C-alpha cells in the first residue's frame, strides 16, 4: 500500500508566505525559507511553493527564492506560478524544483501539459485546479481564483490526465481557509474517475479532517497551509494521529 503524504503549501506574494480565506483577505504567515526548513525537519513528505501573484503580474516565479528553499530541504519540492512554457519549467527545475505545477497557463493553452510531460516526464507535472461549487456544479477558476471559466472540474481533470498530468492538485475555493474539512465528496469523484494521484487542498482545520479524507480513500495526499503556518497542527503530531487510525504514513 502506498503511503499517504502530508504536504505543507507556501503561497508566496512579495517574497512572503501569505494565507487567506476563500482566496481573499491575505495575511502574512512568515518567511518561506524558514517555514520550508521547519516543515522538512518536522517530517513533511513534500512541499508545494506557489507564487500566487506571478500569473496576475504576468511574470515567472522568483528563481532566487526557489534556489534558497531547495538548499534548505531534502524532500520533494513542487513549484508553480507563471509557468507558461517548457523553458519556464526548465529554469525552475534547474533552480531546485522537483516538480512543476501549472494552472492558469494550462487552461489557456492545454497542450502545455503535453509539452511539459514530454520534456520532463508525467511524474514531474502537477496540474493545479481551483474550483468553486456553484448550483451543484464544480466550476474551474483561473488567475488565483479571480477569473471564472466555463470548464467543469471533473471534465478538466480528465483532460489534464489525458494530456500527461502526473498528479492533480484540487483546491476547493468553497473550503479554502474555513477549516471545516476537505471537499471529500468531490475528491472521491476525482479519485475514482482518474488513474493518477489526487492531492486534496482547502478546508483542513483539525487532525480529524486529514483522517477523514484518507479513510474515505478520496486522496493520495493532503495539503494544508494556515493550520501549519500558525502552529494549530504540527506535522509530527498529525502523523502520529494518522498512524493511530491505521493510515499508512511515513513517520
């Protein structure tokens, strides 16, 4: 049985880690390099670094910060934000990233997923999807959740897989930052309809929320931000809790 993964997420804006609720009202959560080092020491399985302003500001992710984070950790490191080409991705990989996350650029030009997968391998490509439930339908948003599209979550996820995505990182905008639990039903639908790993994002507030999503076999990994950044849950304690519920986890 594959072990489940715990993944802290660093949303970066102006060189700082930030976190909001439902993608708005961002507040400072600390220095990304220090947080990355702390999470690696606590036993995080991977780290996700998202430059959330890169797309809106029409630029690529800051490579100096990626290099600095990579120097401080010894766990897989996914980087996203403003990746529009194979060349953009290659620069991030050379700066220390292990995987590349794409979101808005893939929606605007889906063949980008195929180009990246062919250049670096499917296992290197994470397609991040931000979606909001509207009238019982999960709809996809781009540009950091600021622009609605006519894409439906489950259709877009299947398309991304067919083009070469190695993982799907699904963030529920409805659940983001509210700490009431993950969008387990939608995640379960994704998990049963796709053949690639699913990363759950949005809604973690208690250790039991991680237990619930894994017990439901709705995700291969669970990502969280504020509960880790502000010391509400420690990764060490979380992993002990998961182990007590017989969830396969790397301690």
